[in-house]
C-alpha cells in the first residue's frame, strides 16, 4: 500500500488548544452520581498537564454526563441536579457558574420532551436556562430547540455542537503525547494507511457494522448478493428491542428495500439464520474500542469504504460520527449511508471527499429511502469500474489524503471541542482577550477537575 510522506514539523500538527487557555480561570466540578461529561473528561487531562489550580473565586463549570435515556420522560433529568451540593448550585444561581449537560457522544433529533426534561431539572433547582448549556452532536437541533422555546415564551439554554469521539480520534491520530484511554485498542493506525499504490487488491469493498440497524440489515443483504469480493462485518444476533421495536425495525427495513426485488426477503432470511460476521468487533476488550478500532489489513486490501452511520431514518438530524471520520482517514474513497448533509458538512470543514471517483449526489436527498437507493447506485457505479485505480486516480487519492490529513489535524479540534467550549466560556464571560492574556501570563493552559463538595 502507498504511504503518505511524513507530516510537516511544527504548529499545524500540534494541539491547537491554546484557545482553551481561559479554562484555567474556571473551577471544573462534577458529581460522582453522573460523572463528568465525556467532552470535558477527554479535554481536561490534556490541559491539566500544563496548569496550576484555578484562582480563588473562579467561576464554576458543573459538568454532568447526559444519558439520553433520561430525556425520554419529562421528569427524567431532574435527578441530575438534586445530587449537586447546595453551595455549587448557589454559585450558579448567583451568576457565578454554569451547568453543562454533556451529551457530546450522541446526537438525536429534537423532541419536545427533551426540552421539558432539561428545563424541568433546571426549574426544580432554581437555575435559569441562561446559566446552562446542552452539548450534543446534532447540528440541526439548536434551531428547532430555540423555536420550541420561543413558541412557549421561555429562555433557551446554550446549545453548542460538540463531538467528543471525533476529538478522541484526533488525539489518537495526532496527539502522540497523550496515550489512548486504557485498555487501548489493538492497532494504532496512521492517517492514510489504506492509500492504494497501484498493486491489485483482493477486495473491492469493505463495510463495517456494530449495532444492528434497518439500513445496515438491508445493505448487508444487498452486498452479500454482489459478485465482487468484499469484507462485511455484521451480526443479526444483536437484539433490536421488544416486539414493538422489532416491528418498527422491519417496517423501516422494508421501506429501504422498496424498488429492489427480493431484497427485503434476503434481509429477513439473514435474520432468520442469525448471520454472525462480527469481524474485529469479536476482539473488542471494551465497548469504547469500536471508536478507534479498524480491521487494518482488510481495509488496506479494499478499494472503497462503505460507511453505515448510526442513523438514516429520522428527519431533523444533521450529524456524522467517528465511523465516517475513520473512513475518510483511511485514504480510500467512501460512500456514507447516513443522514442527509453529511458529505456537505465534511466539505464545509475543508475535506476533499473525492468527487469524481465517487458520486455523492445521494447526500442532497432529504428522503431516507431515496437517499438509500441513491447511495446504493453510487456503490454500484463504483463497483462497475474495472478493478484498481489508474495512475491519475492514484495521484488524486494521494493528494486528497495529504490534504485531508492536514485539515483533520488543524480543524477537527476546532469543530469538536474548541468552538463549543468557547461558547460555554463566553456564557461565563471568562473567554475574552483579557482573560486569555491573564491566563497565559499565569502559566499557560490550566484547569482542575474535582468532585463537587470535595
């Protein structure tokens, strides 16, 4: 396989986290009952290597992990704040702190009950919404949520978009000074590791799946019927829920399979035989391994990476996960079976998504079933090519991988953690130029994490 040249030395590939220096003027607290949110749990150890404790009287940043299950009931989130010590809540009520509901590992379509749950928790604790932030991954949620609040005459929380898994992947690829969370996944793969070099490849495609979803079940049935050699990981032994959830699962699967004769029957047959092709997932030593782990040899033997994102059905979602980012980082062309606007979002960040080698027109299709069919057509057209890549295509892939590595190194910290944390700091009024200068003169990046009441 081809290899990218060594990355350039100097600032572009070093952590651009100096913009988070104002965190040195914040007392970061949490409570054992919820634990810290994943975003701050990921960022703070990096910053803590450089900083003394915050000054006396520093504003409080209360970081709470937000379990999505809590938002399914109007009173579900109330317990998050009932366990917080009174003196911490008093400071937040007095305008000397902020509550951060950290759901930066997930992103769901907005539902009114989500707002009712979080606002109910704030109201019960006597905290105004202006002293709270809701971190999550869905880029479409903020506008819908603010419209919901405006229609009810209530003030909204801050809703920065954040992605702690995306940042964790950046750390793994570019921050060599910070070891991965133990126990570490088995393979440390470099950016562009699967870049083709012109030699014949034994696989035409690769498609990796963990949790069983309707679009994944249908796509697996379609791929397994293809004549081209490929690598598929999927398991129909994973539970999809109770009888009601299973009925909804197959209704959605049937929706995706329309227009493809015999496809839903093949998917149901795979489920009936309990097809189990776990791939590298069989070797996972901990659930978080799936965030970083890849079957390196199989990907490096393939020509196209077929990504099945977490969601493809629900409207009101604009997010992607580490699944798409890992495909992009492999250096291969890729197609994403996911939410509309995923490819456009990657291009907004600056990534080269290899138009010309792959038709990404599916990304503009708002209807899930038509987007699925268009993505199938994109894969079909790619596989209809002669195996391998022309010299011009190899050069195109190499240039794109080098470009994307630079964009990933420079921009992913900004969009995953820096901008959302700056938004939170702005609400605390500690992120201005004067605060940044004072923190830098006191010794650079700094933050301290401790349980509330410790």
